[in-house]
């Protein structure tokens, strides 16, 4: 799937320039599997409260392990499929990723950060994007708790954040299709805020960024953000979340075994 690409193309350069509309600290020190995580570089966005971008969080080795795990699991053997939802006890490459991300300090406010477990095994999603593919603007389903992360792998893209108006907020319709469809017709005159997601980065959403803003990726082969032009290549993302307790009980079957639903993204 990515044999022709160099390490730099696959995992990104080792240092990045800052984006506008953001506040960034300077220290960059990627974590490794067994070491404590120190001096992590992160960017916050003053207008989008609760959004934190950790660039370079995953080392090349960690990105490689995740990608190899995904490739070897053959989730996307069917060329029509681009979304894999994992249920039950997850494969070790995803558990490793959860373990690493869970150790990042300040990812979420304390009440989220200290919950156990931080992410459910039952609601990991792996998305595959071929060049030009995207995901419609949406707010993640209300059945998931606050505190979501998106890990980006292989290629960069721009994710657009758009604020929701008061009227659109607080709709708790839990049905998948109608929930996502309602964001399609929103006429939003506010300029979207573009955020560059590079390989190895982790985007954390909580509070307002999780509930009051939509996020989506446009169907572009080239993204432009500020002075930067990003030519999209194959991109893979891993979304980690926690299911609300009542939903977990509703969806619980009698085993902990791993199961998988692979399909074409509906939105
Ligand atoms: O692929 C991404 O970067 C975003 C995925 C996403 O928003 C989701 O799975 O809800
Ligand atoms: Fe999402």
C-alpha cells in the first residue's frame, strides 16, 4: 500500500513549522515505547477551546508498528472498504497505541484524563483515505463520552473545524445516518479553521471542540493552508473514544472476543 514512499514521506519530517491561529510551545521530543513521556510539543487553538494538537508524538517506530499492524490485519482488502470499526479486545498494535496516548499528560481536563479506562476498546475506528477522499463535517455521536483522539498516519491533510450555531447544538438523536446527515445542510458563514494533521500527530478533542464544532476533511487531492501546499497521499487515521456507560450495556454481548465491522464510510 505504501511501498514506494520514503521514510520521510511515510512518517513526516522530524520538525515542523507552526500554523497560524495557534499557540505552540517549542520543545519537540518524541516519546518511545518504554520511556516516560517528557517535553511533548503541543499546539492549542485559542478560538477552539479543548482542542490540542500534539505533533510528532509517535516516533517513526511507533507509526511503523501501527501501520504494519493495520496492513497485516487486512482490514482494507476489499477496495470498497475504507472504515474499520473494532469491537472487543483489540489487537496488540492498537492496545500499544492506547497505552502510549493514555500516558500523555494534559491531553484532556483532569476529570476525563483520570477516568478508567481512558478509551474503550469497543469504539476504535480506523479510517483509510485514498488521495482525494475525505470525511464530511460532523460532530462525533453523542453516544461517545467527551474526550476523543485522532492519530494520523502516513500522509498529511487539512482538517476543517466549523463552529455550530446554538440551534444545532444539543441534538441527542443517536441514530447514525440522521445524526451525520443533519450536518450536511448547515449553512455556516463562519470561516472554517484549518488544522494540518501530519503523520505521527495526535489530535485531542474535548469540551467545546468536541461538542460545539464540526470537524471534517474535504475531498481534495491538494490542501492549501496558509503558505503550505499539501499533496495528499494515502492516509490512515485511528480514532479512540469511550462509549457512554448506558450505551456500553446496550451493546454488550456475552464475550470479550474481538470482532470487526469493515465498510465504506457513509459520510
Ligand atoms: O480521519 C480523521 O482524521 C478523522 C476521523 C473522524 O473524525 C472520526 O472517526 O470520527
Ligand atoms: Fe469525528
